[in-house]
């Protein structure tokens, strides 16, 4: 394989095809308890404040490092024949599918409390699936080049799932209703279950994990310490004091996207865009922009290095989210909405690929699930907390500026929250360049 690009045939390998389908399974629940859930609630005349607070179910994705050590060291008895990683995958996928169907069966008429409880189950099971799918992806790669191939396949199919749950579902919901739509999407988790059944269990990580279990079983004090604390000690030992700066930069990087998330779909509703229009734009030109962002993010990470790609992605992402304000101040039109959607999909996809590639490069074999969960939780926890206040912020601004202009001010503020991460990654890039040895004199 060329070190600079992957051929179509590379994506048809069994391992890569499995990654494509598992990436789709990972991405499927994300918006169904996030942005799309907010659209459903707004359609049912739920207040923006309640929508913002209900978005807190997504905090489960930010806490997954707390139970990730179990994913590294404990087998599920009923699923043991599938293997260590695949057993956890199958269990989490079954729970996600059943809980999504329960959300559809419950609906808003039974009360937001019950619906929110099922959404919370989806979020916890989905974040568990993410832990083991990320570990499977990292541990299945034979080398750095294949790691890039699998990361690319994962991002591609994950984004396809986001498209299906962020745009296609709007067209489905306009036809059969929200409750039936959630039941259909719950059944779609069968894609992940079938793939998990036929996928191959990683062997290299199993050898490392088996050796750790022989040296210190999990039920011993040493084994428990190694499973829970060891991954964090190894991470800080590898990176020193810069680990704190790295975690801070990662935690701030996706703030613009997270904070604006709960308000984007209610925004479309309130400015008069139909579900069919939003779905059509997202599924056409928005899809092209997503693929372009994924390709550009991967290319820049390879050609320019992680830090430069992260800086570029952070700037593009922040500008694209702030651009949503133009619909509030310049007036709503389909061409302008399409342009804003293109910028948003491109910027978020670019930034997402750059961040996943960077975080994947920081993990250690044997601690893969826990360390990657730490990093992916770090990038999400602050944004997941702050986004709960997004609805209250818009409604507070609306008392003085009116609802639509309040949205505009809110999106500009969201874009500005991306500046600190860009500055931190620029500083990290400078420090890393200083640490590199100077080229030898001729």
C-alpha cells in the first residue's frame, strides 16, 4: 500500500469491512439521544430549557473512562465464546437496540422522565460500545499504516450513521412519525450485532491482557490497581507534565460543536425550515461536504502532522459554527442554509478526523480501552456539561433580543469557545518542535 493514500481494494478487506460496519453501529445512537432527540422534543413543543437539560444524558459518553477498565480486564460470562472485545460489543449493541425501541414505544406522551430514562440507557450502552469498538480498532491494526486505514474507515461509516440519524431520519419522521422512526433505527442495530458475530477477535492485545491476568488477576489488589490506575500512570509517565496541557487542549477542542448541538435542530424548526428541507440538504450537499472534510482532515494529519491539522481544524470548525448566525441576521434562504451546512459538515468532519488520529496515537497496547476512553471522555466531558445550559442561554437572550436574534448571538459565542483549544494546540506544536533534535550539520 502507498503510505500516502489507500486504494479502494484496501477498504474491501474483511477487517476493514468489519470496521466500516462497526463504525456505523457506533455512530447510530449518538444523535438519537442528542441533536435529533432535541428536534423530536421541539416538534412536541418542549421548551428549549428542558431540551438543553435533557441533553445531559450524553454526559454518559464523558464518563466512560470510569468503567473502561472493566472492558480491558473482565470477560462477560454469557458472551465469553465471542471473545473479550466482541462479547462486550454484542452486549452493548443489544441493549442499545432494545432501549431505542423502548424510546419509540414510550414517546413524549408518557412524560419526559420516562423517555429521558430510556435515552440515558441508550447513552450508557452506546458509550460502552464505543469503548470496545475503539479498542478493537486500535488493537486489530498490524501497523501504523493500517491504523490510519481503520481510523479512516471508522470515521467514514460513523459519519454515515450520523447522516442517517441527523438527516434521513427527518424524512422518515415526516412520513411515519418520530416514535416509529426510533423503532426502525433501534432495529438497525442488528447491523452491528451481525458484524460483531463474524468479526475476528484481536490477538495481539489478548496476549498482553492474558499476561497481565497471569501476573496479577483482577481480583487481587495489584491486579485491580493495574487495571484501574495503571493506564493513567502509564499515560502521564509517557508524556510528563505536557499530559495536562494535552488533556486540557483535547477537552476544549470540540466545545463549539458540543455547546451548539442541542440548539441546532430547534433552530431550524423555529426559523421555519421543514424537516424534509433540512434532511434533503444534509443528505445531498451536506454529505459531500462531510466526505470532503474527512478526506482533508486525514490528508492534513498525514502531510502536516497532528498539531498543524488540529489547529487548522479548530479554526475551520469555530468559524463554521459561528456562521450559523447569518441565518438569524441575514434572513433564512435555502441557498444560504445550504452554504452554512456545507461549512459546518466540512469543519466538524475535518476536526473530528484530526482529533481521532491524534488521540489514537497516544494509547499503549494493553491499556487501549481505558486510555482511549480517558482521551475521548476528556474531549467530551466539558462540552457535555455546558451544553445542558444552551437552551436556558437562548431563552434568556431572547427576552432582550427576540428568539431568532438570540440564536444568532448564541452561535457566535459558540464559535468563540473554540479559540482556547487552537492556542493550546499551537503551543503544544511549538513545544514538540523544540524537543526534536536539530538536524546534523552537513
